């Protein structure tokens, strides 16, 4: 993920350019803050929130009066018809006066003929009164899904920040090694000048001068390697921070964080969470809320809905089926709808919710277990570096005194140049080791802090 991000940001920087190079003293807080601001996830979060807001608003539009238009035209094979006739008189009998009168009346009545070709067009306005809780459940589901996406993005940022923090301490390490190497080069340069003068005066040999020269070449070669490594680290930091850092940029040593060395061992268990500020907890909580919201949505679908409606239209026939002429019409009332089939699968939805919540708790337990083990190992590393720094300080003081005495002895001619260089090299190595262990101690402390999410 980090390599992919670096590649993407490199492309962006090459295409759009970055701010002018500037020399500055970096701090860990400023570097991490710039990384968070520059990393694309910040914009992703804004878009995710905006999307969630739009989806919530769209759901509530269901309570706005809904207007619909509908029309149809069709031809049917048969229509409703009415046949009216008088009781037939048996053969040989005369019809009764009543039958004759009814027969005459029916002859005068013309029954309408309903057309087989019919059409209808109408407009309807409906107003939802109660949706069974569908919209409220849908809103909770949108909010939970938004929280899941934001937590995933925050988790990605945490990984990037952790990588940038390692880069920063790598820069500190390179700076410390560079300073110590420069001290050695300066001292070798002074020794080269002294041996060169002694060689001209016949006090030193060519071999003494060659040894100093060889050490100088080796020291400069090491310095070049350090500069190349430092330039690579600065380039990576430039990409993450979104601004170019030149070779003159330096890094300040961060303050020692306050970290309880036994927090992973003595932290309470049960209802209280371990490393509660980590985004993993936020992500698991959001996924739990999403599972609950999905069950609420399934439950709401099994509830009835009630709405009002008003319809006005024009058709042939209209509401009076016996009138074959086109006519306008209107109607209004209320509708009640309840799909009981949605309740059949409700028990399964409940099982899915319960299983999901249980699975998330198992994932939380696994996360806390691995995090505890990681912090215990990191705290062990902290204690180790603290002991090393204490010992390194004693060794450095002794090496300094030995190197100073060797300098006096070399000038007096009681020891050879090779012996003097050995003492100087041992002091330089001790100094580099001391500085490296100090930085490694700080890095170990910040690793504990990062792992705990503090």
C-alpha cells in the first residue's frame, strides 16, 4: 500500500510540480501533520461524508408528496353486456297484460354498448403517512456504512503515518552518523596535515602518510553513502509531506514520550478495551452498527405502510362502466399495504446479525491479543536500548579519554600513527553507537506509543 502510494504521489508531483525547495528544521509532529493533510485519504473522507449526507437526504424524500402520471390504451376481446327480455309465453296461451306492458317498455330501452377499444390516463398524488420505519432504518444503515468507510480510511492513514515515522527516525539516524563521520574526517584531515609536515621533516615515513590517506578515502566513501541514503529518505518524506525538502533540511530530536513500560501487562481486561484509540476498534464498532442497521431494515420491510392518495383522470369508459363516452373522473382515499412475506426471513436476518456481532468480537479479541504481544515485545526493546545507552555513555567517556591521550602520545612520538588512528576510530565508532542507540530508544518508545494509538 505504501509503495503504491509513493508511486502515485511521485506521478502527481512530476505532473503538477511542488513548492520551491526550502531548507528547514523538521519536527516529528510537523512531518506527521503534513502527511495527514497531504495524504489523499483526507479528501476521501470529505467525499465519503458528503456522499452519506446525500444518501440520507434522498431517503427522506419519500415523505414528500409523490406525483405520478400513467396512461394506457388497449383492445379487449369481450366487454360487459346486459340482456333484458320478458318471460316467454307458453305455446297456446295469450300473454298477460303485464308481460305485454313490460315487452313494450323493453323495446323502448336502448342499452349502451361498451367499446372494446378502451383508454385511460390519470395523474395521482400520494402522501406517505407511515412507512413502517423503513426510512429511519435506512438512515442508520447509511450512517453505519459511512462510519465503516471512514474507519477504513483512518486505518490506512495510521499505516502511512507509522511508515513516515520510521522514515523520520531513519533520517535522525543518518544525521547522527553523518555528524560523527564528519568529526572523524576533520580529525583525519588534521592528522594528514600533521603527518605530511612530519614526512617533509623526515620524522614520519611514507607508510604513515599512506595509512592516514587510506583512512581518509574510506571515511569519505562512507560519507558519500550516508549522503545518498539521506537524499533517498528526504525524497520519500517530500512525497508524503507534499513539499520538496532540499539537502539542507535537518530533523530535530523529538521529545521523549511518556509511555508506561508495563501497560501491556497490567492493562485491565473484560469490558475495558486495550489500545482503545486505535482505528481498529472504531472499524469493528462501525461494522457492528452496520449489522444492527441491516437487521432493522429487514424488520422495517415487514411492517405495513399507510398513505393518502388523490387521482384525477380521463378515459373511455370512465368510472361509469355503462357510459361508453369518454369522460373525466377523480377519486381520493387512503391505501394500506402489508407484505407479510417479508416476515418469513426475519429470523434468518436475526441470526446473521447475531453471528456477525459475535464474529466482530472475536476479531476484537484477536486484535487485542496480537497488540498486547506486540507492545510487550516493543517494551522489551525499550528496556534493552535503555541499558545499551547507559553502557554506551560509559564506553564513550572512556574512549574519549583514551583518544585524547593517544593524540598527545602521537605528537610526542611514543605511539605510531596507526595506533593513533585505531584509537580515533574506536572513539568515533563509540560515538556513533551511542547516538544510534539514543535514537533507537526514542524510536522504540514511539513505536509503543503508535501501537497503543496514543
